[in-house]
């Protein structure tokens, strides 16, 4: 978990250097390195031990030395020095949407604003608007930004929390004293943002388990350490609770702590009608007080005459009714995904070559991969000129002849322009196996304009998938306003799949919109939008969104064999 600590330090460094007004190139290098280190989770030390740190994209000589320094000493001199120059609370201002380093520095220099609380106060008292270049509108936007940030701070993205939770579970599972262990809470239900991490375990030696837990490398602070419950805060500021429960209550405790509250209330009501009482300790006969079940979660549903309800569905959003009528969906599983239809490479802004992306995909057991680098007008993301794309298509043809039992699709993530036209001419898109269309610029248009723009794009006969359909970035940018019903109708007619973009900040479409797409009979493609090989693992996040959206394998194109994919792409 040291990788998370190092990533955090590099992210802070980038922010601090930005406030100092340093070379943007250097700042970007820190951010890129941080992003790639973060996805390595527990592999970083292995890379270091084997002297292979420079194989991580974005890690040059200087970064390498800094990583070794942190691994060896637990701290970084350069970071400590910068901290004395630029207060960390000032760096936090940059997390307010709309505040860049220049503005943060201005507020610091002119008004001595050092943290978000002071900033909010000054904005409310209209002290900001007096500064040169700052209008009243800016002040309002800053207050809005702080509001949004507060929401984001209360909850963190699943993509950040899940690897940390998995790592803790992994570490604790290594103890022979730990018998059963699972995450619980909103994380186990795979909500897109979660408040804190809950972990549940049974053990013959609770003291040993708790000791190990509070001494994990990722722990920054211990809040409580008890026999049955301990709480810690990680380097990332994430609150983690660990509970040790009796083996005979493990199932009922797991159901209780998984929630949701609304789901549990419905379950308890059904129990009461059957003269049963359910709590975190078990299922009891109401008259005799005898315990009937509790060791396993499945028993609880069995006793109530219900099929098992997957944790992702437990929101009281119709799952109880569906269970009673035996029409729960057979949810898609990660193991059923046969390929990724939207990844980037070094040809545009990715960090790995086509060959490296292929190798990892094959190791994951995939049967196909679509290379979809950015299109020409997206210059900031290294979009491919028409000639470059033609060259890439040739390269992929050549590679395809070398791979047996694996298909590489030549594709592109083609930008949808403001008027709904596409960033490559039709003759060129015709040469591609797959076209993923997406909006990357000019979001601030009316609902009517955005809907019209997207509909025009997906009516182009060469487009196959609409990527990140609502454009939201969790905690950063709300979805743009669109009439999704209209888009789904057109998608259905034109046989366009909508994407679940599995990138942690996106998870777009979200669960609710997935259910809607299913109702319209529109196919979904779960894609990671990976920019380096490690990100291919984001597929698990995408699948969790699909499961929360009640999707079955038949609703998802990339559960299908390549022959059917090709048929779909040609239709
Ligand atoms: Zn994109
Ligand atoms: Zn992309």
C-alpha cells in the first residue's frame, strides 16, 4: 500500500509546484507518475526490488530516486522542504472546482487566505470580487465549487476505495486466525461513491487481528482499537471500520452491515409476517426466542422463502418484489467479459504500446481488444491525423496476422464536434472495425442542443458505440443535460451500444441509466478507456455498475464471442 502514499506525495508535489508557477512539463510528469503508481497497488515494491521501476510509464531517473528515498526512509526531503514553503492547507484550495494555482496564489498573497474555510468566508462577504480580474460571477462560482467539493469530501469514489478495501482484506486473510472475511456496507453494494469502508471478519483471536489491522502500512491514524471493533484513517483520509463477529452470527451481521437500510427494513417486515425476528445476531423465532439461522447470509433469504439477492441490488428499488415473483436478473459477472472495446495506446495519450495492451489483455483471458486512440482535433490528447490513423490500421492488420485465437479491432474514439458532425470523414471511418463516438469539448450547451448533437452523431452509419454518454466526472463535473430517452430511442433504431465507461471518475452510464437502457433494449458495452495496462483492471468497476443496473450478460456486447461482435458492428 506504499504505492498510495507515494502517489499522494507526487500529487501534492504537482499541486505545490503549480502554485509556485514551475514548469508545466515537470508538473504534468508528477501527475502522470502519480496516476500510474496509484494503479500498481501492491506491485510497486516488487518493481523496486527487481530494479524495474523505470518500466512503469512516466517514471524517469529523478522519480526513481524519489521512490527509493520514500521506500528507504519513509519520507521525501524535497517534499518536506516544499511544505515549509507552501502550506498544505493552501494546496487544498486547488481542489475547489474553478480555482487554479494562479488564483490560489493570488488569494494567498492578497488576502492571506490559507484554507477553504477562509476562502468560503471571504467569498460570502464579497471580498474576492474586489481583486483585479475577479468578477462577482467568479465569486459565485467559487461558492458553488466549495459546495460541490463538500459533497465530494463526504463521499469518495468507489474506484479509490475498492482497491484499498481489497488490499486490507487480502492482508488480513493471510492471518491463520482469520476464518471468514468480507467487505460490507455501501462498498459491498458497489455504490459509485461511498462514505467509509466496512470490513467484517470472524476470528479465533480477535486481538491478533486488530493488532495487525491497526499496524497496516496504510494506516495514518488509529481512532479506536477494541476487541470487536477498530477504526482507522488511511493516508488517503479514508475511514475504515473492522468488526470481529461470532462465527454463528457472521451471515446475519454481514446482511445487517451491508444494508441498505431500506432493503433491510423490507426484509425485517417480511420476517415479522412469518413470526420471525431478524437482527445482526441472527434470525429468531419470535415466540420461543430460539435462534434458527445466522451463520450464512444465504440462510436468511432461504428462511423467508426468497432467492438470494445479490448485494448490488439491495437498495429497495424493486428487488424485493422481483425476488418474490422469482424474476431477479441473472447478473453479469466479470469472468463473462471477453474483451475491452475502448483502450488507448502510445499512439495518442496512452502510456503503453499496442503490443503491451494486447499482452495484458491476453493474460486476463480476453479474446479481443479494440484500439481506440483519440481523433485528430483532440490535440491535447495526441489525437491521430488521418495519415497516422491509416498507418495504425495497417499496423493492426499486420499484428492480427501474428495472433492466433485473439482479435485486434482497429478503432478510434472519434470526437463529436459542436454541430454533431464527426472528427474524421466517412471514407476513413469506413476503414475502421469499430467507431466509438464521444464528446470531449463544449459541454455548456442547452439540453436541446446537446441531445440534437448526440443524436446526429449516432445516426452516422459508421458509429457503433457512444462513449461516456453523459460526460460526468464524479466530484468534478456534473453530467451534461441530455434527453436520454430520445437518445436511447435513436440508439435502439441505429443499433448503437451505449458505454459504461469503467474509468473510476466516470462510471458513465450510471446504474440508473443502465436500467433505462435495458428497458429500451439498447445494448451496453463495458469499456475501461485504459491509458495504461494496469487500468484494464477497471473492468471490475464497470461490471459493478452493470450489476447495480440489473444488467445480464445478454445486455452486454462484450460478453459475446468475436463473431457476434463483428456482426453487431456491421449491422
Ligand atoms: Zn473519451
Ligand atoms: Zn477514451
